C-alpha cells in the first residue's frame, strides 16, 4: 500500500510539474471560414470530455460546410450582462454524439476571457460540440457561479483562439436579421451564416 501511495504521489507531482512547465496536452485546430482562418488551441487535459467531443467533430469532418449562425453584441443581450459571443457548429443544431457531462470552469480552472471557446448547453449535461461558442472580451458571467444561468453552473470552456480574433470579430459584426422563434435569440441570428469551409487539425 505504501508503494501504491508513493506511485500516486509521483503521478500527482508529475502532473503538477508538467502543468508548471507548460507540458499539458494540447491539440491545435484550424477553422477555415469564408472570412478567414481561426486557429484554436484545445486543452485536452483540462477539459477532456468537451475537448474529445469537439475533436471528434473535427476529425470526422462534421463541421465542413457548416458554420457560424449566431452573434451576440451588448445591445442584443436580453439579460443586460453585455455578453459578446459568436456561436457555430452544425447549422441544423442537431447533435451527432450523445450529450457530454458538464465540465465547469471551477473544474477546469479556465474562464470565459477573450477568445475562449466553450460548449453551448441547455441544462447541465446536455451540452455538445455540435454547437459551440467563442467569447469576445470578458464574459466571466458565463463561468461557474456567474449570473448568466440560474443554475450557476456556467459553461464548459475547453480551448482558446490563438490567432484569428479579427475573423471572430468580423463574424460578430455581420447583419443579424435572421428569424428566431426564441425570445432569447431575437436579433442574434445571422442573416446569412458564415460557412466553415474546412475544419482540421494543424
């Protein structure tokens, strides 16, 4: 038992050392859109379920020909929290994989800062990489304990845009006159989606 405890301690110390030295496992992907490329670093270790689901959609080519369909600006946030995001994924907004368990920002240590990419959801445990969103500016109300959701669970950050925030902002500024039957998304749906031509690992 002492030997087992020693091994576990070594494993924990190794994880801490890797984290301190930037040795976390990260995947790099590129979304080639009509408006330019968005490069994203995925935190496989910090949010493993969310990351794996997103990478499944990437590796299966499921985002190719799909796109970004929602853009929220401070003036169109019905809850008055100044939220700024763009949302994309499968244009039919239907999942291919089963819903994933909710990985809160309290669990991952991540936050909805500028360029964070996150899993959209309804109730906790209903999220899917079929619909994801990218944060523009500081949106910490979307974190665990934030005001955005009555349940206080926030959303699951799993990556970070490392290049192409100019493209993200260009998508956010597109016309949002798309029809919506949901009061929450009134004035947020893009008139014309911005198509993802190709999504791939870098």
